[in-house]
């Protein structure tokens, strides 16, 4: 099993992701600088981590979406490689057009950091299969621009196609329809605002995030 974590200037959860993947799955993880044009061969997973890529100038994720490495990320996704964007990574994926919708300022206009309970809406995606019969997962949010938004037609399509992966039980940021995570139309790209990398073992308060990585890499 082989994974890569993309490092942008301003990423601050890149090493968290590396550690979470290694401990959850035993996979080998490479750290890839955003200025690279190529990715390692044979990847099973690419992660865009949380943080503040480019200081969130213009809009969160807007500049990172134009980084050289994103062309390689798009190409890998087109070949079927799993791509997960966590928090800031979710913002980058939306700005890059790899997922629909956008992440906006939190409804309360304040940064929110706390543990949240999530409904596992669809446990048959590539990113949630290992949850099995588990229907509630606890992870941690840490964001100021975490309110997911899309137009009504897009939201209806996401729900109708089973592409809502996670939903907040107590929405901390004002996301429409309580959406916390979605997958792409072909199912191999995930955007999730809560951090599985901050909830991968009991000592962190929850090990439910490990199940997400295990789902992707088949190590449940």
C-alpha cells in the first residue's frame, strides 16, 4: 500500500495525515511538495491535508488549486486513484473543480474547533466501506470557512446519487443540509471537512478517523 500527502505552503496537517495513514493502515507515505509536476508511481491514495494553503489568500484553496502538482493529482484521479481532501484539502478540491460546490465562511463568522458527531450517510463508498454497520463517527473540525454550499439542483443530485458521505449531527458551521463530506460522481474523490487525521486512535478521543483510511486502503 502506498500513499502520498501533498504539502502546500501553509499546510499544517500534512504530518498529521502521514502519521494517521501509517498507523491506521501500515501504508508507506511520501510527502510531495506542491511545486512538483509528477507523483510517485503505484499510489493507492493521495491526500490534500488541512491548513491554510497560501494563507487562504483570495479564497481558501483558490491559489493551491493552481499549484503545479494539481495537474498530476487530476490525472491520477482520472486513472481511478483515490484522492481525499481534508478541511483545506476539501476547499482545494472544490476550487480545482474536482468536486462540486464551495466552502464558505462559517455561519457564526468564527473559527470553530471541536469534536463533532457525524452520520455515516453512505457506508458503501470507497471511503466509508469499513464502517460497516457503524452509523455514527466522531472526528474533529477546525475551520473558519467550513460551510459547504451548492445550488439546490446540485444538492439534490448529490443526495439522489448517494454522494453525501457524512452529515453533521449538530452542524457547527452552517453547511447546507448538514453536509460534512461528499464524493465525486465516479466515487474516487472525497472532500471531508472534519479531520480523520485528528481522530485515528483512542488517545485522541476517537479512533473513527482510522476507519476512513482503512476503507480506502482495504485494511479494516
